[in-house]
DNA sequence: GTGTAAATGCGAATGATTCGCATTTGAGCG
DNA sequence: CGCTCAAATGCGAATCATTCGCATTTACAC
C-alpha cells in the first residue's frame, strides 16, 4: 500500500511519522501541479486537516532536505513551490500568458556539461533549466 | 564617449536623464560582478553618490523594462541581482562552495528548443539555465 | 523662465518565510 | 501499557527584500 511506503520514507529519513508529514506527502504525490506552502495548507483544509502555515514550511523544509520532496523556485513565481520527488530528472516549460507549468522529461545537456567541465575547470553537479513561451491554447486565443 | 552613449540609451528609452540613472548604468557597465540593489547603493556611496534604496529599486526596474539592464534571479541568492545588458546571450555557472558566479557565453539549447516546440506545441520565447558545481579553486582546498 | 509629468526621498506597508517559546506528540524502553 | 525526552507543532512576532503613498524636487518641452 502506498501509504506504508510513504511512512517508510519518513522513518528512513530519520523523521517522526506525523499525520502532517504523511498527508503532505500524499497530497503532493497525487498532485499533478506544483503547490506553494499556502496551497498545501488550503488543500489539506479541504480534507479537514487543519495545519499551521509555519508547520507547513517546517515540514516541507524537512522533506526537501531528505529528498522526499523537491522545492522549485521559478523565475515568474515569487513563492517557492513543491512537488513530490519522483526521481525523474526534469525541467519546466512555462506559458508566459496563462502561467501553465509543464514538466519536460527530456534533457538536452549531457554532453555539453562535459565540455563545460573541461573549459571551466568546474566539477559540475547539476543544472536548472526553464523554458518560456506561449502554450498552444494561448496561441489560439 | 561612453557616457554620451549611455545618455542616448536613457533618452531613447523615453526616460529622463538623471544622475542616478547614468551612474547606475556606468557602475554596472564597468562591473564584472552581478550587483544587488543594496550593492549598487553601496558602490555609489563610495563614489560620494548618495541614493535612496527605493530609488535604486525604481531605477533598476525602469532600466530592466527598457532592456538597458538585466535582472538575474539565481536559485541560491535571495536578492535579485543586476547586470549591464551587453546583448550577449549567456548563462551562469555557480560554485556551490564559494558562490562564485561565472557567465558562460555558449548555449547548448538551439536544436533542442525546436524539438520541444514540436513536441509541446508551445511557441518558445526563451530559456534560463544555471549550472551548479565546485570551482577549480574550491576543488583544491 | 514656466508648466507639467516624471523622478526622488522618506517612512510606512507588504508579504513570504523564519523564529522563539510554550505545549503536544511519537517512539523507544522498561 | 505507562514513562521519558527529543522532536514536532501552534501561535504570535520578527525579518527582510521589495513596493507604495505622498510631499518635494527635477528634467525637459515650449
Ligand atoms: Mn537536465
Ligand atoms: Mn541559452
Ligand atoms: Zn498559456
Ligand atoms: Zn568555489
């Protein structure tokens, strides 16, 4: 059962299993959207789970530290957003008109990073890419 | 003379030529580093130019709008940073240890963006890339 | 020079995130 | 199962970058 799996993740991370941790992980694992701390609070409230906003922040901090969640800071959004870490490297394509956020599961960078390591002397650990444009729906309108 | 050139840019942008605009543009055009609003204020102070922080923000806003400057929001920095717009497409390579920020003037993306347009239906207008790693100096230490 | 909109200074407001501290809770242990 | 203690939580206040309101000053067109 998925829930047991999440509890294992929490415990393996050395964290206590609390209802808030479990419900935030469940929420994000089921969400196709990125959610802000505030959104998370709202969504849990819909499920009759009342949680203090400070606790949301502290909880997602821990879950990001332990790589159960990812924190995403997008150029156009002032609030941090969170997603369940599905362990699949990805980037985002964002509509400048309607702010739709689409994950992209291909990555153009592999070889280039090697070149860059040679040229720069850096040992490269990661990268972040965002693409901006106008989505199909917004082009029509 | 460079200064006349900057005044032209300001006027062509439909802005009034003020000492603050000119000195911020001069400062950033001479800087190899990205500067925050606060940094800009500090640097001008060193040159005996006293400017209110609100004015720094309002000035860089206008200069970004008119594409004389670029605003850069990096993942690890909480404050926005500004650079003179040298009209050369670039990305940044950032040392996770010493926070050194190195601009990279090559771009790995051209073909990939076309593929992405076809696959996604988006009309792509731009992208943002940051690379993270450990710089040569920090690797030694 | 005059007039007027734009620019500036200053202090207050905003808003996301963090912090301090009192209280509660989870998990190991007997 | 009850006990203990660190970790988690709630709540209100603090922080800090950025923005705003408003009174005053300035640039520039006439
Ligand atoms: Mn990638
Ligand atoms: Mn590029
Ligand atoms: Zn759209
Ligand atoms: Zn370094």
